C-alpha cells in the first residue's frame, strides 16, 4: 500500500448510507460491476462516470452509517478508490475499510471542494490541499491497523501472518 | 485510574491485563454468529482465505433467520450453502423457523458473562444484556475468527447511563432507548460502548434487558453492557451457558460521558415516521391514525412483549381496517406463547401469528409490503422510508404495549389508558 496519495477529490455529503448507495441490498441479483456503475448516483449524479481509479472520496460526517455491508468496500476497491477522507465514519464501515485494505482518514473537511487536488500522507498523518493553503494533521492509525492495511487487508494479512504476529 | 467493563473484557481476552480506550488489541473470541443476510459474503471470504482448516468454526452459529422462509432462489441457495458448510465444519446450525439470531444465541447457551462475542449483524450488541462484550462485524471478521480464534478490536470509550427510580407500569425498556435516541440522536454513540446501570435496570426481567442492549445499535454503539445479577446467572444456567465470569466497572473508571435518567418520569415514547431519533411522548401524537401493527423482531418479539400484547387484546378485537402481524422471536418463544394460550388470544383478536424469524422488521420476504399512504406502528428498531417496501408509506416505532394498544383503537394510543396496558413482567398475562 502506498502511504502517500495525491489525487483528485470527489466530494460527498453527510450521513451517506453505503448500503443504499453502493451495494446490491436493494438490487437483488446485480453484481458488483453493475452496482459500481451506479455508485452514489442518488446524491452525486454521474459519480461513477466522473470517478477515475486512484482518486479520493471526501465526505462529511457518519460516512457509511448503519448496517454497512462489506460489499460496498469491495465495490469501492473495484472502482479504484485510493482513500476516503471523512469528518467521521460509521463504525462498521471503518472496520470494513481496514479489513479490505482501503485507507480511511478521519479529518476536518471544511473548505475542501469537489475537484481539489488532495495529498494524504498516511505515515506522517497529514492531509493537504496546497491550492487552498489547507494542511491538517490527523492522528496516525495504530500500528496494528497499519500492518493490516499494508498487506492489503485482513485476509492477505492472515495468509502471511496466520498467528497475527505482525499486528 | 480504574477500568470500564469494555476495557476489562477486551483486555482479559487479549492476554490478561485490562486494556485502555483507544488501544487496538488482538483478542480471543468466545463465540461467533453468521446469519443468512451476510453468509454469502462470509463464505466468499472463507474461500478467499483458503485456510486448510477452520478450528473455531465449531464455536460459530449459522442462523437462517432473515430470509425465513426464503423468497427467491438466491436466498434458498444461500441457505443450502450454509447447511452444507455447518455440516462440513461442525458449526451450530439454526434452520428456518428456529428464530432470530439474537434470540437463539442466548437461548442456545452460546454465551455467558464476561464473554467476547461477534456476529454479522449490527444488533449483535444484544448479548451485552448478559454482561458480555458483543459487537457487529462482517464476513472478513468472522472468517478470521473461524480460522484463528482471534480478531482485532479498537477498545471503545464508554458512556455510563444510570437509570434511577422505577419504570411506571406500561413503560418499557423500549421507551428508555427511544428517549436516549431523542437525546443523543441516531449514531450519537458511534464508536462508543454503553454501560447501563441503576435500579430500573436491576428491576427489569431478562427480556426487557435484551431490548435495552439490542436497541443501542440505533445509537451507533459498538457494545452495550449490563451488570450481571442473580436473574442473569439463573437465566444463563437454565439455558446451559458456560460458567459465568461476571465483570463490573471500577468506581474510578474513565467515561467520556455520564448520563442520569429518572426512569419514573418516563412516559411511553414513539419515533415518528422515517426518523428513528424523531422521538416524542405518545401523549403528543395520540390520535394519529394507523392501519398496520407489527410486533416482533430482535428488539421486541420476546415472550414478555407477546404477554403484554395479549394482556391488552384479551377478549378484544383490533380496530376495523387494521391488520396486525405478531412474529415470535424464536421457536422457544413461540412454543411458550402457545402453552400460555397467548397465540390464541392474539389470533382471536384479529392478529396473524407467524413462524419465528426476522420478517416483521423489513420487507425482506416480500409479504409485509405496505400500500400507498399506509401508516404502520411497529415494535421493530428501524423506520427508514421504504423499510417495508413502499416509499409512500410510513413506519412509527414504539413498544409492544403501545403497538397493541394502537392496534386496538386504530390510532396511536398510550397503553396505560387501555385495559391490560399496565401489565408488568413477572406476573401472569
């Protein structure tokens, strides 16, 4: 996993429910590729068409609230989401991201706009939007969590460390 | 500085010493649960891991409760895969009609005081009623536990909630959690553990304590833990649980917040349409018409809920134009209600009693769908727009007592104002 991410921002709002916006919960029988083409379209029309692999989602509070299916994270990985920066995350969603190797950063997002160029340094714990003079320090993830992210998720981590020793 | 119950239980499972809020620990899990709503994903993750053996699969319950009975081929095939997996790996299987995961887990004796439990469901916090730390996870997590017996946890900060005094007859644990939702808001306790203590908690029977812990999910809580007492220990022993290891918080434990609620001042509460934290006292919305009444779910489908409903509807008939469905939380609850004659009382009153399962909560089996403009009152835990399959209908959430009283009159009604509405747990219905 790259600990330095520099890419374009796709801004989403508060209380985004990833079960309704990025899973097949209400689309029975539809596969991940289909859901990916319609991800977040209810709050951000044409999101999937505009999003390019390697870019970043920036969102408000409670991103991924409620039951939070892991499938939503599988779909975001398929879309190539490089990281998610949010004011706060739903508890289960945050866990699902770590378990699937998708970096998550809890950070004040005020003044960050759609289309901004954002730089995230996961190791040092900083979020920067140079064009707007924004540089925010964020708490670094605990080492055990960083080890899981570094292997690309919990399954890959356990394949390499079945005794959890690197955690 | 002392420790909270969450810090003690997670620490004890991660090597012995209590942990501190904010720590990340790798802890031994005592028992796990996977239900059919998440099993397909979990089995994909098992295949992806490709472990040679799954030694802790035998400490895992596979519960067929959400798609019960299965409404389509996809769900029926998931059930088939779950039965085959349970057979092959020695997991405990609860089949269609056995009951909702959060009821069959404690009934099956799979958890005890001091345990660390996980389940693939937000309402896995229910087992905190038995002085356990239990939380909702996903397929990757249960796969890790089946393979290694362990999982990573961030130790949560705790909010201590003291419920002073005694609940009035006709007021239930459901009314306490709805009050909390009104105060903290949905997800207002996100990442946090809750400790519920005080005289009103001690006075509750086990069924109501389970409601209290269960509904913490709507607050976003990671766990909700009650202290153990003689009632807890007797219940666990009667259900064949492992020997209890009760845990209490230290008097000087560190809390992010302390909330005191005077239970004796509470009146029945209702969450209004679409928003679980838009909560008002029933007297404020008395007279709101309803035409669909639902009693059931992991929140309020237990024997005392059914007894309360029967105490109100005994010898009565629900209002003209109202349909009512009662779903016992498990086969054991169903049988107990049958033995006590409650199913006959409810059926005679005009309700339909269904086989145990999650059906009353969400339009997952397709048979609860509401018509345009319908107003449902439900003892469930969620009332998002469209939860029952129609965006043009609405769901109001209340206790089983308030639901039964409202079914009787056809409008939202304070149970304390109808005969039988002041029934209290621990006496015959």
